[in-house]
């Protein structure tokens, strides 16, 4: 018996990283999973590997018609949608605000915010008719803390956090839960894609991220897509039936504060510098 037995789940951005890992876990837990993404070859291969309960649908989250067809087509084919995981995303290198390219800014808002709104709009009537459902959206610690990501990405993810609260207040009355997950430094190809690497190359070249991300938070290992998939499974399952309008931060403690050992080392260096300056002044 799986915790998602009999449930139908739609996962966007499912051709790699967090989306792929979540699809694998959801299928293993008994769900029928519709994987959505732009890369048909990769999506079809993943669906074939996961078996008869996985189905790929090509969809570009920047296109309203694709999102509408994805949601309505799934409902028509399977008779219901129990879980919607808005996970599609796109990386972007940091830029100074004076150098902001507005077309790029608009694209980031389209993929990260507008697409989520459209998907929620389409799935809401279906879940309201069922009087049940779970909507999950990938947010980010960048929505809480500035400086580590681009202005556009951070702003979009902050919008997702409040959109989650706002829609949860409405749909909760129909027994539909609306929550988000904020990953920290997770080893996925989104970083390489954001600097212009071919998506297939970016998804393979992750060793550098693993080494760097191992020290990005108090827990001494890099965050992995499966860490987010596990949180998504909890929010998709009946185990979270009284959780609504909540963001689950999965970051190894990064936004809790600096690693303690680094803080102590920094204080030690500062103390030594002050003592050295005092001796040089003859005090």
C-alpha cells in the first residue's frame, strides 16, 4: 500500500531535478502521475522508466494554452486531479537593477508566477467539485532572503509565497490545501541552465555544485532533489490534511543562521585583528 494509492498527480517541470525525483516517488507510492515539461524526449523516457502509472505531456509553462490543456486534459482522461505540483522554473544569473532586462524580467514572472496562477485557476474548479485536493508550489529561500539570487527570481518566489497564503484562504473552505516548499541549495541543473548551458549538459554537470553546496548550510551535505520530493509527498498525502497556507523550508538550516563553526572562526579572527591593532597602537 502506498500513501498516494488511487490519487492522480500533475507535476510540472518533471523532466529533471526536483520534478523527476518527485514523479519517481509519487509513482512508487501508488499515484498516477502526469509529468509535464518542454523536453519531450527526456519526459517520455522518464515516463517509460517509471511504468504504466506515469504519463508525459509536453507543456510549456510560459504558454497559457499549454497549461489549460494539461489540466483539462488530465481531468478528462483520469476523471480527477488530486495533486498539482507547480514545480517548473528557470534560473537566472544575478544582475544589478540598473542593468535589468525587462523582457527577461517579464519572462521570469511569467514562468514562476503567472504560470502558477493559471494552473491554480484551471485546477480549482476540478478540485472544488471533488471537495478535496492538494496544490503545492516550489518557492525558494530566495523569497525570504535577498542577495543570493537574481532580483527577478527572488521577487517571483516571494510572490509565490504570498500567492500560496492568499489562495489557501479561499480554497481551504472547499477542503483544498494550498502549500509551498522553499528549497535551499539543492543540486539540480537549474543553476547551469540559468547561465546559458544546454539543459541536457546542465543536468549532468553537477559535481561542482555538490562540492560547493555541501558547505552552504549547517547540515554538512548538499541538498538533493529527493529532499524536496519527500516534502512534496507529505503535502500531497493525507498525512498533511490539516496543513494549509504553509511554506515548508527545506534548506538544511541555511536561513536559520550562519554555520556555528564559521561564526566562531570569524569571531576568533576579528578578536585577533583587534588585539593586533591594539598592540600596534601601544595599548
